[in-house]
C-alpha cells in the first residue's frame, strides 16, 4: 500500500519546508519535492502543515478511580485522540496493593486489545514496593514498559513512602527505567482536607484551596532531591504550579536530569473556574488543581526555554451526571480528572503558536518529538523521516473550530473549554500508514492500534 501526501509544509522539531511524503505500508519511505510515483492513495496537503502524529504520554482510559471508572475506554478515548491529531498514547496500568505488576500489565493489555485505534504503550503505577515487585520492574522494562508512576499524594490509596520511592529510583538506575512522579505532599493535603470538611467547607473550590502550590513545590523538590541522591533522571507529571517549576528549573540549572510535563488545562484554565456557579466547579476537580491565571506565564516560559519538555493531557474524564456528582456534598469525593485527549493539539497550537508564545517547531517538539525521546519511542515515532512509522497529521492552521461536548468525541457529558474557539485543527490523520481520520471523518478501525514496546534509557 502506497500513500502520497502532496504539497504540504512538512514541520518537525527542527525543520519546516514544502515537500511530499511517500508512505509504503506502515513506514515513511521517501521525502522529496514533487515526488512522482504511482500511489494507491494521494492526499492533497496544499496550504496545510504535515506534522508528526501527536504523542500523549499521560492518559487514563478505562481506569477505576474515585469510586467509579474513567468514562472513555480504549476505543472511545483513542478515537477522540485521533480526531485531535494524536497517533500514540502512553496510558497508566495500575498495580493495586497486594497485586503483582504482571497482573496489572495483563489487565490493562486486555482493556486495550481489540479496541485501540492508534498505538499505545503503558507506564506502570506502583502502589506497593517489595523485593518481588522490584524484580518485576526489571522484567517490565525488558518487555517495553519502561516507566513507572509513583504517587506522593493520595495516602492509603496510591501514596508511597519516601523509602519505597527511593528504592524504586535506585532500581531504575540499574534497569534503565524512568520514574514519573505525581508530586504533591499527600500528608499535608489530607490534613487540610479534613480540616476544611470539619468546618463545613464542602464545595468543589475547596479541592483547590486544600492543595496549595507549595505542597506541589515541596514534593517536586523532594522528588528531585531523592533522584539526585539516587543519581537517576526523574520526570514530574502534570506540573501545574509555578512554584514547582522553580524547583525543576533550579535542578536543571545545576545540570540534573530533571524533566517535567504540563497539560493544557494548566495553561488555559485557572482557579477562577472553581468559582463557577453551583456545582460546576466540579468539572475542574483534578490533582494538582488549576492555579492562578497570573502564574500561567511562568509555565509558558518553562515551555519556551525547555524547563518543561512535554505537553500531555492527563485525560481522565468523568461525567458530571453520576460521576462528578458523587462529590456533590463533599469535594473530597469528586472523582479527580478531566477530559483533554482530543483538544490538546488545537489548544496548544492556537494559544501557543498563534499567540506567539512558542514557535511552530517547539509545538511539534512539545507535543510529539520530546515525549518520544523521553519515553523510548524516538525515532520510530515523533518525527517525519524515512524509516519512521507513518504517523502523520495533516493539520489545517486556518480552520477554526468551537470546542463543545456536543461536537467533540470524548465520551463525557461536558467540556472544560465549552464554547471556546480555537484556530488550527487536524484534518487528516495517518497512524502507521493507515488512514484514521480523513477530512475530519473517522475511517479507522477498533483494534488496529498496536502495543508499543518502548526502549529503556541507554
Ligand atoms: O486528577 C487527576 N490528575 N486524575 C488522574 C490521576 C492522576 O493523578 O494523574
Ligand atoms: Zn497524577
Ligand atoms: Zn494522570
């Protein structure tokens, strides 16, 4: 099968030029100007950008959490991702206490098989560490699950003590894995939550008011300090607070391999959303919470100057009806998370590139190339080059869309950006040579996405 993408502007993390891309089966075969070959399918990309498919390294599909399960499964979630221009995800499998990592891996593999429409990998969430689990970490790295998420928050559910965190960090020094850290001081937050509830403060906004930026900064500092002592890299997930970014920046200025991602919600939404009337603030209950609008410029600075390396979504949707509603009388019972897998590329293009905050090359780097490099997928994914997987987005920089739960494809009954207009949208999306979205229409197939065996750090 030969597909020719003609006449577009090819953009990678470093290049921008007019050219054609020839795809043979699953791979990019040739890049050139005016390629003249017989193809089974020709895509006219005139006036459009030809980008490497987006890579979202932080999603939670079909995840039991907060007394319910995230609303998108691997079929609906990856379909929505494809609509938005994302061609690979890395989702989180969870080891519950008393279970093996192997069991978690099998459970999540079953959730994805036959459903995913784009390629997917897994990080492993470790909630209990012992000698046997440490041995399993090595085995998982060999099987292509090369990153592990640990929690410094959610005591009694996910939180690990510092000794266990340190042991896991040391282990990645031997097996080439990477620790991804949810950095918030869970002990402090728990006390603040109990105090707020005892004072009758039950509304959604108290979720944010009991998770101060300094609790994120403290945990970020501690996580980086432990990784420095263990002499291994660390990746901070869903960084939201400028105060936490300061910790990452300080570490990087000292030459430490500290990496971090932020998410669109922290760039485009703010604490003010929690003040929306009635129970609407629940739409934005996520951890860490949304922060002050005035601090967003610090995150953009971090993205522009590489103190933040990736933009992922932390897509973890719960419907307002029946799911978020579990916490109507107690903010601590609102399931944590929000939808975003479909809107990442358009939001960041519109608010980042069009607003002059980041360059077009940096946009590609933050949404595709850098996640691929950090998580062992490059150069198979994350760029447009001969031999790379044909994961390509034909992106219209001039198309304006209105974000709305009614027209987006995520299986959730609200959208945090409802009514917001963004310019720049994926028109046609190719995943490993197969058309998944063609001129805005879904033409993919459930089950055609494959498990991504990722490389360890060398
Ligand atoms: O609120 C969030 N972020 N929900 C998803 C779970 C996590 O901590 O990433
Ligand atoms: Zn987290
Ligand atoms: Zn998450």
